[in-house]
C-alpha cells in the first residue's frame, strides 16, 4: 500500500518536469512526508486538464457518499479491481497523475511487525515522477463545499518492493515518463495495461 509520499519540488520544477502550469499557487506546500490519513492537498494532473497542475485532497470520496468519512478507506485502490469496487467504479475513467518525488514503505523485521525499517523510494536522480491515480469531485450537501479528491492505485509488488514491503507485498503503480499520457488518455484497464504501464522508475 502507499500511505506516505514526499513532494519536495518547487512549483517551477514541477511545471518544467510535467510541462504544465500550476493553479492555486498560494495553497501549494512542499513536504518531505505527506501522511495520507491527514488528507493533504497535493499536486495532481487530471485527465480533463492535462496542461494544469491542480491541488486535490488525498482520499477519494465517491459522488454518492453522504459525508467524507469514507476517504480514510480510499487512499489506495487495487488496480486489478477498480471496476468492481463501488467506491472506485464510477471514477474508473477519471484518471490522474499524482506528482511526487518519493514514497515511503516499511519493512517488517519480525513476524508481527513490532520492529520496522522505514524506506524512502525515489528515482536515482531524485527527479519528480508520477503515480497512477483516480480522482472524483464530491459536493458536501450540508455546506455546499466542492472537493476534488484522489486515490493512488496499487499493484502486486515487483521483486524489489516485495522484499521491502514484505507484509502486504503491494506497491503503487509508478509511471515512466513516456507512459504518463498513456495513463491519462488510455483505454479500460486490463491486466495487460497494468504490466505495460506500471514500472519502477
């Protein structure tokens, strides 16, 4: 799973790397560790505006949700089952890039996970990269507030990540730069898509 990310790049660095302009500049914050359970605003590129970096809240809220409590359970979505799960099914065509420069996983050092080793996963050059995500827009019926929210997709861990994330053996779907637009504009997700698109950077 993926519940902690790093996004330490300045606005100008992200804009150059993803060839997109950032909106809501005053709300943009960098962090060496975003905790998903705090539902932070982090930079994403949605398929509806591929030339704009927007700030969405981590933790997808389906349009039918009565309140926002569900989002603590929707930080991640298994890419193999997004078309079957009610929380993600309606958003399965709302693809986005989640812009980060690292993510954290914990390796269990004993069978019960009482002792853990923290790992930060980055590119060798420490450049920003993208995770595959889904997004949705939700309206709070009590206040009228509109929230744009997202989830990070995960897949079965590759050999390296299975050694690090040895408790659940999952990893986020990391996109290579050449496959970012393929993800945003791609067809329905299939097992073949997962293996072609999902790579370690």
